[in-house]
C-alpha cells in the first residue's frame, strides 16, 4: 500500500476530520458505539489495507486500526484539501473478515 498516501491522510487528519452522515450513523449504532477518539487512533496508528483510487468521492482508502478495548476498527476515508472526509466507520464482522481483519473471507460456496 502507498506509504505517501497514508502520510497524506494522517497529515490532513491533524488539520480537520469531517464525519459524513453515514459514518456518524455507524458510529452511533447501538451495537457499535465507536468514538471519535477511536477513529482518530485508527487513522494515526492504523494501516491502509485497501485503496480505492477511482472512488467517485475522490481517492479513498480503508484503514485498519484498533479502538478502545483493543477491538478492530475499519475507517473508510478520503483526504480533501482542507479536511479528511470519514465516509464510514465500523467494527469488522468476524463472519465476513479473516482473523487478521485485513482480508474479506472468500465465499464458502462456489456460487
């Protein structure tokens, strides 16, 4: 993954983070309750596990970090000129993600 892109994400995050409505909804879900501090920790200390250079919202990425209680946190974000747009945030589902939280599981059935 692109280290310069991760550095750009972190640099703009130090300036300002803007949470888009979907991210706020996910963070406030009764099953997730992800804090802004956890999102910031994930961005500052996490790693990019997927990049989306052709995203219609602008180049974006999926960051894996650790939140409170050492739980994994996924943050999809896109750096802009004046802020980091946090598109969505979630605790990855163990049924959908491999145990390292970096790769989605392959479908079990062939279909």
